[in-house]
C-alpha cells in the first residue's frame, strides 16, 4: 500500500489539485469499484459501466484545477449517476429509472447546465441530412416553408413533413431527458426538505 493510499480524501484532493498523478491513482483505486457498481446497477452492461467510470475519472483529472470538491465520494457518485443518465438519454434505453437511481448530492456538484442544449444539438445532428437542413433553415435562419421550398426545390408539403419529423424525433429524445430531470428535482427536494 502506497503512502498516498493512507491519505484522507481532502489530502488527496489537495495533491490532485497540485497535478499529483499518484493521488489520482489512489482516488481511482479507492473509488473504482463503488462507481462501477453504481453504473452497472443502472446500465446492466459491464462495458457501459466501465466506460462511465472511465469518463468520470477522466473528467476528474481534466477538471482537477477547475472544480472545488468538498466531498469527493459524493462528487464522484453524482458525476457517475449523471454520466449514466446521459448515456441512457443518448442511447434511448427503455430502462425505467427508479427514484433510488437519482443523485443524492446537490445540483451544484457536477450538473452540466448546458446539457439540454447539447442534447438538442446532438438530436438535430442525428436527423437525416435533408430533414436536418430543412429544420435548420426553418429554426436557425427563420425561413418560411415557402422560402425553404424555393431554396431546396421541394414542395411546401415536403418541407412541412420534414419539420414535423424533426420535431417528433427531438421531442421523443428530450422527453426522456426532461423525465430524468424531473426525477432529479423531485429527489433533490426530498433530500433537502
């Protein structure tokens, strides 16, 4: 057992902030199995759970000088759960998230405020090429259906179908994300109230 494995979380965080790789390895070894269990419990996939833990640990290392972590275990657990939620939303898993799967820490610990914006952009990017182009002309450039029709050489009815299809796909994905966020808000008020 190395000397850094005997240090408290606060000592390890202090050393991590000083770019000490050994403290990062100690944190990784100390929390890997717990984070893996959290991820596996929700994803039921060894590979996906490992990917989530790796993502969380990489984020910790990359943001070591940016975040002010008061409780390392809570921060890592929360980051793992958010990563699981992002993966469930990203891949459209039909798994139902139980109330126990919701992070216990407060919102200021790891919540990505631009998450919905990123999710929206990702869903627009995943649209079929023509559908995406019509949607972007409509929403980003403010063109009317008639103007889009003239620009792309397609009927106004086809423009309407593309916009309807795009909105339907985006709504489906964002409704999953909003459902998760509502669970998070509900859990937050249960734990703080």
